[in-house]
C-alpha cells in the first residue's frame, strides 16, 4: 500500500510540475481539463519509471562527463516522448524543452528526497 501511495503522489507532483512549466515556460503549451492533465502526468510517471533508467544507462558516460548535467538531456528526452505520445501537450522550441526538463527534474528530485525511506 505504501508504494501505491508513492505512485499517486508522483502522479500529483508531475501534474503540478506540468502546470508550473505551462505557467512559466514560453513555448510549453498544455491543453485539456484536469482528467487529461492527470492522464499526461500518469504517462510521464510511467516513462520516468520504465524508460528513464534505460536512458540513464545508455547515456551514463555523458552524464559522468558533464558531472550530472546530462540528466537534463534524459529529462528532455522523456518530455519529448511525452510530447509525441499526448495530444494535449505541445513543446514548441528547444529552449522550452530544456526549461521544462529543468522544472520536471527539480520537481522529481524534491519528490524523491521527500519520499526517501
């Protein structure tokens, strides 16, 4: 039950981070009602759970060479995949992708610090 609560909180954190990115990043367009945004947050959480570890493994040397800044590339790839999978999200420029990846990374970092057991 504890892991189910973590998943629900992760979905909520990702939904909030999507809204924050929409509010503060020009070129990051999020459309839809609350249900659609929660669906996108669920897809984002699933991508973070399944695809992100594989990307970290493949891009490990880049992450090490950039002293951890390569994680921004991993987060940007995850958001790019989400952009292609969902119709309610449109990331228009590369700077918008990078800025929103930073916001998502910070939100997920704070979530993992708060739920670390």
